[in-house]
């Protein structure tokens, strides 16, 4: 129950913060008010590459379970092909901690740091909701400490992840985007930074992300 209320609190705080920031930018209209293209440099009839359809930005990610905690940053660059499709590349830096417990993981404390990245796709079936799929390859350094005998070990490895989930966005192509989403890693690698592994089973952690993207300005004529 505590985890449920924590998830709701983080999502609500992110949404409130994003709405406040966008409201202060008076030149930016509410998302899709009147027309989805009002006051935007996006031209739905344009063909070929459009610089103003490129965006950069990123956000923070958070994941947790009964014994696990994960936090990271995710800078990204992408392109809006149209009103329903974005694609790009995201990088990540993550820190994960799993506390020791004699019944869960033989009283071994685990800490890890990883970096990696990969392509992502966002599909907007309706204007403010999207589905995201993202493949990642991560390189991880693990540190273990046996709390029973105080023996420490460490090693380096890599793991593939496929993150998928749903999100909410305030998105005006050509201006800016604020988004929140929740995802899980549907692959089962025990070394994934998005899964909790107790030596026997690997459990997916909920990953909550919130961030901003800003579109590039078109060339001056």
C-alpha cells in the first residue's frame, strides 16, 4: 500500500510541476487548444526533413520495489514524423541499490551503476496519451557485500532490456513537450538494472519517468 501511494505521489507531483511550467510560458497555448498547430512552427503538409520537428531533452527515471531502489537520468534526441509518431535515441545513467535480507537474498547487499542507451518509439493513439517501446543495451558494474561475513565482491557485465509502457504528454510539435510515463522491462535478464534479482528469480520493477523536450527552431529565411 505504501508503494502504491508513493507511485501516485510521484506522478501527481510531476504532472503538477509540468503544468505550472507550461502555464508560465504564456506564448504557448494549452495542448491542442483550438487547433493542434496553433502558434506552432509545425506544418502538417510539409514534406522532407523539417528541422523544427527535431527535439532534444530528457528526464529522470525512478524505480522501486520492496527491497530495491533505482534512480537515473535519460537524455534523448528525437524526431516527430507526424501527430501520432515520435522516434529517437535515448541514453541513460542509472544507480540501483538492493538491501540485504536473510530471507530474500541471503543477506547480501547489492549496489550497481550502469550506462547505456538505445532507440525508442512513441505512438500517440490519442493526442495526450502515448505508448512507448524502447530497446536498451546497458553496461553495469555490480558490487556485492555479504552482511553475514562482511565479504565484498564486484564484477562488470552487460544486459539487454526492452522497456514498454504508457504515458501522458502535453505536446505541441515545434515548441515543447512535457511527459510522464510508467514502464517495465519485459525481458528477463537477471542483470537488468530494471529488475530485482534474488539469485533465483528476476522481478520487473516499475519505472516512472518524467521529463521535458524542446523542439529546434527552423532556419531563418
